[in-house]
């Protein structure tokens, strides 16, 4: 009886779980974590979504309605000036996803992306698809910082090659915790796109080739 009382006593002193109400009216339980902590699931979801959006080049704009999904609009691309003062383009999806990168890394990465994106993507004759084969659990490397190893392929399809060309895309992706933007000040357009990419309170601050011995 005393043991049971002790158990109930501990439960009575335990703080009740916090509830957050979504816009739909549904309430969900949330756990309290430190400002520099993120769960492995959140990190993996962030890395997978960001890299897929950034490296899938369809030549059409992302659809936001059923009508747009049925009849996609051509993607005119976003003009990017390269480091050598040349010019190139990245897809609108890649530009949106780039807001998940740290500001000092974003400019450099967009320049590289503009150099490797085939111009035929914007003519609708070439498509590039990222096919993740393995995304390993995040490894903590410092407080609020992790690295994620991704083994993937880039499959390139064009009018003259329906089978596609496969290029290995094996990377170490370095992620750090940041403060998530305030949703209450976000309406639509550019602000909404940035919020969507940074809502998890994470950003990618470096991407490098995965050493062969780690595959």
C-alpha cells in the first residue's frame, strides 16, 4: 500500500503534458526540449525534404492547387550570377529550398547549383530526379549541430534518353539549430516560403562529398 501511495504521489507531482492547438482545432501533446535540441526524426525529415526540393528539377512550378497539379505551369527559373560573373538559373523549387541554408553558405551553393543545372530543364526537355538510397541517423558533432550522411543518385532524363543517366550523389550534410521564424508575422508569398523552410528551427550550413570509405 505504501509503495502504491509513493507511485501515485510521484505522479501527482509530475507536470501535465503541454497541449498545443492546431489551426484545425485539433490539440496535440508536445514535449519540452532545450533551444538547441532537435529530435532525430525532425532532423531527418528536414534534411530529406530540403534536399528533395532542392535537387528535383522538373521544369514546372510547384503546384499549390488541384488545377495547377493537373496542368503544371512552366518554371522560368531564377537568375543567379555565378562566381565568375557568368549567369545561370536555378529552379524555383531549388531557390525556395535554399532558404533552409545558412546565409553565408546559401549564396555559394546557389552559384554552384546554377552552374550545374542544365538549361534544357527550363525548356521542358530535361528532368533531374534525386533518388535517396540511404539517409543515416544524425550524428551529433557539437551542441546544436549534427551531420547526416546521405547516399543517393541523381537520375537525368531527356528526350533522347528515356532510360536516364545515373550520377551518384553521396553527401555529408551539416545541420545546426536556429530560432524558428515567428509564424504570426508570416502571411504569404516570399515570407511564407521562407517560413516553410525554416519552421523546424534548423538550417544546413555545409554540404560536402561523402568519403568513399564511409559508403
